[in-house]
């Protein structure tokens, strides 16, 4: 059984930084794309960033230049370094990953989320 667990959320002031991490565990044959989404109060969940197994990255326009996604393939983790945080970044952040857990099963898994609050 595959599980994703996020960590690193918290309360920061505008302009501050946080680093989120997400660890995948369980029966894992391979991990393809990994990414981060967020859901602000009263809003739909939106895509934030993704990274392929080869390290290619892409970001939502509002976080370009401020957020950096990375992964450690030896530890099955993905991270999101968030700098110059703004109040509009306040949301529950979710990691996800496309994981092949057997020769015949591939699925997109989601973590349960970690709260990021940017406020003075």
C-alpha cells in the first residue's frame, strides 16, 4: 500500500520562507511525475508545480521565481522550497505522485495536506 505524507507547513510572515517535504512509502516499483497542489479557503484545488522523474520542472505563473520543486529519487521524496511568501499563498498544500506499485498497476496518489499560512 502506497502512502504520501507531507510535512513542513506552518505560519510565516509575508516575505518569509518555508520548505515542504513529501515522502512516499509502501510498495513502490517506480515513481514518475511528482507535484504539488494547493487549496485556499473557498477555492478549488489548483496545481502549483511538478517535476518529472528526470528532473524537468514546471510552475504555475504566480509562483515562478519564488518556489522551487525538487526530488530525491533515492529517498522517494519531493520538496517545495517556498520563498518570498505572500498572503495569497495561504492554503493547504498537497503533494501527489504517479507511482507504479506493481507490474500491472499505476496510480496517482495524494497526500493528506499540510497547512501553510502567510500572515503578519
